[in-house]
C-alpha cells in the first residue's frame, strides 16, 4: 500500500496523517511522514479482542492502515456544535480512560516510561473519540504504549490545556476556547488515576513531539516552570 496514489476521496486529516474513503465501508489512513504502523495495528487488534472500542483493522503496511470506517462525529467537533454537553463529555472521556486503564498491557507493547503495566493511549482527548450510535470509539493509537495510568491522564490533560485550536472551524474554535478549563477540570475530577505526579514528566515528553508547535511548547514550559 505505502507509496501508492491515494485510492479514494480525502475525508479527513490531522497533523501527521490523512484519511481517505475506500469502498466497502473502509478507510485508508496514510501518514505524511515515514512511519511503520505494524505495532499500532497489533495493539488495536489486541484491544478489539478484549472488547475495548477501536476501529477494526484490515491491513497495515508501512505508513498505511486500512480500517473500518466509523460512522459518527468526533467529540471535539460535536462540542463546538453543542457546548452545553461539555461536562457530560468530560465524564465520558474519563470513563474511556478508566476502561482503558483496566486493561493489562501485552508483554510486547513498548514501555517508554520504564514502568507501569496499563495500556496507555497518550493522546486520548475529545478529538480522538468518535461518537457513534453504538457508543464512543477511540481512534489514533500511534502513541499507544504500556505504562502507569496516571501518566496517560496527565498527557490528556496537557493536550487539552495547551493545544492550539486554529485548525478547527471558526465557530468550533471559539467554543472550545471558552469551555476548555471547565472540561479539563471535570475530566480530572472524574477520572480514577491521579495525573499530578506525572505532569512535569509528560510535559517534557510532549515538548519533544515533532508535531508540537512553538506556542504549545511555550505553554508546556510554563507547566514545567510552575511545578519547580
């Protein structure tokens, strides 16, 4: 698959990858950078086998992954349309973290923090939760790892607090800016794992991400400086 021309219509894109529509209710997600999706696909297959809601994977090769198309809207976009649901969605996000952290990580999963045996998403925020008729589905497992649950919660909090929103539609951008603090506070109060011991460590880890923008890195640095 990798290196071929996109076989379908572009229907979505993120900071590192594009999503194309395929026939038969499937999509192709293709990274714009060199990547190897084998481990990500393996983790998604493992999570699917234990009942955690992820897209079904059909093929994975190089920087390409073919998955089942999820019919729904992501939580972040829906919040832009229905901001009064912010506290409800913060609670749902916390429940998805709790469900994930109940799962013991397989022995082959990478362990970047050198501790912990829970499955971590490390990017589990509203933009990566699809709302479907069957319930929430978690997408984008490129950072999936094994580690302590609190570190995963800390990363989610940092992403929500420090991410720029200029890539979002204007109306969504304005709403997200207004509701951000309340959503994060409710999320942190509702989730079981404690993020506080990991905030500085995860802020430093996020600053090393090639997709983090300078203004976001500056906000992360303020988190680190404030904890000193």
